[in-house]
């Protein structure tokens, strides 16, 4: 996404490039004919083969697919050779799965990120390196003063949300593994001079998201509702999340890469912010009215480290890179719902319906 004064092809690597965020990023990168995009993915997550097929349907000679794992350091280093930009999105993304298999979670998220950083350092040390971190590095945020209402919790302080100055407090194996990765990425700028940027992402949603109970809850709620299935809610449903449509996230990646002299070594919180929040109960009410249907659901115990409120304070990103969300929660959810409707037969196969 950087300017290309020499008019040469830029080599760009996207790990996890067939995933939900990856496919949206790769698709946008390919719109620039000066970009050569390498999608690196092991295709382990359900639905990603459909995302890869979508990218391949472009029949774009600037696209290359490499089936590989981030734990395969040799292949990763070979693939990263000579890259101008590296977007590290490959990850194990589910809290519940991390509790079931903390070793596997650590290997993918922490060890896999270290291998990707080393591949960049050895094979393309001048590359921009952008990493998808998570708000889970801040832990459960139990110290925040909250007010419990009929449909939602609300912050009694930090009205603009949680900023990058919030103390780290890794909670859950997933939070720990992503937190370790987050700090490795930051430190590779300080120790080795790599042009790294960390995005601590809130609730990202949008097209090509085959959400499930563990991750991608916005798409999951829409899909389950359209398929007539009952939903499970962890906790009491009053927890607040700020929603960010994926194209706004991809645009932020582009700004960071394009202004790397300012963004290198920085960490940015990114989410929909205070104007784009829903509690789970509010979202279900909104969705039911939008779909003109009753949505059935039941409750389960809270998951480890589940935050009652997370709202991203985007002030630093706005101030330093001139970014702000452009797509409202209503517009974004309607857009995603339309995509799901248009691909419902494909989605039924992914979800075994």
C-alpha cells in the first residue's frame, strides 16, 4: 500500500491470507496492479477455502497462493524473501479452543509470530510488518467502574474507551499467546529496527466471515438466525463491544504502511469506537427487527477473561494517521447480512446445515 516511485511491482505477503480479514486485505491489495500478493495459509479453518476460491476467481496474475504453516520456518522464510510488506494475520483466534489446547494455541500465536518476525528479519529486513493483535491483551478490565442497565453495561469513566496506555493484563491462554506475540512484534522494532506496527483490534466483522460460536460473533449471530438455529450467549448478554467493519480496518493498515516513517514501532487500538457499540442483547433486538423474526437464545457461563465492556479509544490512530471509522454499525451489519443471504447455500455447507 506504499507509494511506488520506481513503478516496480511490490511484493506483499499476507499470512492467514485466506482468512476473513486476510481475504479482504488481499482483495484490496490486488486492486493495485503494481502489487504482487502472496497469500500464505494452511487452510485449516472452515470456510477459508471458499475465500481462496473467491480470490482465485479474479484470475489475477499478481496473486500467488502458498499453502503453508507459520510453524514451518523454512517455507515461511523462503516465501518472505524480498518482500516489501508483510501482514501477519495467521492465528488461532478462539478463547475456548485456547483453554482446551493451550500448547497448540501458544505454538500458533506466539511461536508462529516469532518465526514470522525472524523470517522478515532474515529475508526482508526493510519490509513493513503489520500485525493483527487483539484487545484481549488488556485482560478482563475488572478495575473499571461499570453501571449495569437493563440491556447493557456502561463505562462510568474512560468515556472515549480504552486507550493504548491501559495496562496489559493477559487473561486466558489466548490472551497470553497473543500478548506475547504483540510484545515480540513491538520489540523487534526496538531491538532489530524492523518497521513493525501493532493493531490491537476490537470486534471486526464483514463479508467473507464464516463466524462460529468461538469467534466472529456478529456473523455467527446473523448466520444462526437465518438458519433458524438457537443461539448460545456466554455471560448475561449485556457486555458491550464496538463494531468495526473490515474495510475500515484494511484502510487503517494501508495508512500505517503508507506513513511508516510515523507508524513504525507504534501500537494502535482500533475498533468502532463509542459511536458503534452494541451489547449482545441490543444486537439481537436490532437483528430481530431487521430480519423481522424472533431469535431464540439461551445463556452459558462467562468465558475466561471475557470483558464486560470493551470500547476502543481510537484517538491515537486518528491523531497520528488521520483515520476514523467511515461505516456505521447499522450500514455494516446490513451489508454483511446481504452478503450472507447471497451466499447462504455456501454457508450452509460450511456449517453443516
